[in-house]
C-alpha cells in the first residue's frame, strides 16, 4: 500500500518536529515536507506533492485558513486538516469555508491525529466534536465582511485615517463600520471589539 504523503505546517519548530516524528512512526504515513510559515505552504506542496496538508492556524506570512484556501484554488486534490491550539468555533466555520476537510485541536492524541490523516485522505471529514457542538450553538459571525476588514486593521493599532486609506473608504464610513462592529460584539471600544471578535474566531 502506498503511504499517505503528508505536509506539516506549524510556526513552532518543536511542535512541527513532534508532529513529524509521531506521525512518521506510522507505517502508512510519510511526512514529505515541513514548513514554518503560511506563505511557504503552497510552494512546498507544489514541490513535495502531498496527499494531505496539516496546517496550524496562527503562522507568520498568512494564517493556516488562508493557506488552505490557496491550496484549494491551486491544488484541489490535496486534503487539508487544520490543527490548532485555538479551538474557537468561528475558526472552524472559516476553515470549512476555506476548504479544510479536518479540524482538530493540538492536544488530540497521536493515534487520533494519525487516524484523522487517514480518514481525510479517504475523502471523509474529521471535526473535533466539542468544537462542532460549540460552533452550531454559537451561530455565524454577526459582522459583515467590511466590518471584519475594518476591525482586523483596527486591532493592529491603525487609526481611522489608516483604515480609510488601506480600504479606500472615507473616514466617516470607517467610523460607521467600527461603531456597528462595537455594537454587535458588545465591546466597550474598538480594541475590546477586536478582542471579542478574535476570541470567537471571527477575525
């Protein structure tokens, strides 16, 4: 039987090495590439031709969800599993929308991770059951796409003028979007709204 070719992407070298070592012990899994940045995933996949890509969410360059979307667009045959420390319901929905077939948290036992790789490679979907239940209970993000964009920039400390320039909007429109986002998240101010949205996985 041909081993499943696996790419692992995680910005923490220790975690990446541990995942590679543990999954590499499985006779039917072959780790063919390891990267530490989200913007290196596509090039590594094009070079190593994995069957499955295991991606962390929080990585420099681009996050794992954006990398999953890139893979789906360029190499749709590669199945993606998101493995994250951050079990936020909003992340699960965004990952599924980006084309991920699996979503598991990092403290999943090695045997279950290996099983998730096998099941995803067979065309099945694997989702952490606790997160799935939380995600259903929570519902979708209340933020519009524009409110999400505005809040994402605001969280990095951008002023209204900065946000307006980046998104090609007027400062008045930016203020309106921020005000709406603060109201929907229940935040006290823009920083608090960004924090609430991030905790829920909406950003």
